[in-house]
C-alpha cells in the first residue's frame, strides 16, 4: 500500500470522530435551573448595580397634564424623524413618499383630526390608522404624546392670522418679508 492514500485516510480520521453539533445538547444553565457555580445555587441573578433597565417603548404612559413649550419642541423633533416622510413638514399628507409615487398620507390639519380627541390621535400613532402602520414599538409612549402636542400646534398654525400674533412675532414676520 502506498503512503499517500494511507496519509489521506489518516487525515480524514479525526472527522469521523465529530458528532452532530446540537446546541440543545450542550451544557448550559437555564433561568430557573439550580447551578452549583453560584451562591445559593441560583442561576437567575440580580442585575449588577448600576444596570440601566431596558424599557418597552410600547408601554403606555398617561397623557401629560399640560402642554409645555418643551413638550411641543420634543414633539417637533420626533415628528420630523417619524412623521414627515409620510405627512410632510406641514402635516398635510404630502411627504416625500408622495413624491416617490405612493398614496398621500392623511392630512393631520384637516377637520377630522382637529375634532378628534388627543387620545384618538395618540391611538392612531400607536395602533396605526388605515394604511398607516402601528408605531408603538418604535416610538416611546411619552414621545407619542409629544408628537400629539406638536400636531395640535400644526393644526392651530394652519389658520392663524397675522393679527393674532404677538407684536414681537408680527414684527419678525414683517422683517422676513
């Protein structure tokens, strides 16, 4: 017998010893198992001091008691991220998706959404509405309320008259013309 086939056979021999790799059969500790490695033989451990908990964005928080400038500003920021692609910067439903050939999104400044209670606008963001997908898993509850506050500001700004503006804002508007 020649040495080459014998060496080739010898090289393949370790592969014959390999079994099927199965992660279910490996040694591991499950959450509620006893484990002699840890004190009190408990596998489940308390978090390390200083651990930052993960929050569930879909977890509901109550509606804010008051609309503040900070809340509206946060809503403007979140609206720009999550809502403008579909609803546009002015909330009228002509965002960039319309320019890409998709159907216009709902007009958030229309009478239907103006008359809707804040909880209904919040619900539409959370669970979706018509062709709008639910956003609860992507937008934390507090941010959804901030977006509702900003949408209310958009609705008010649609029909605002120049005469209703404070004198300083009126002067700034006139200077910008």
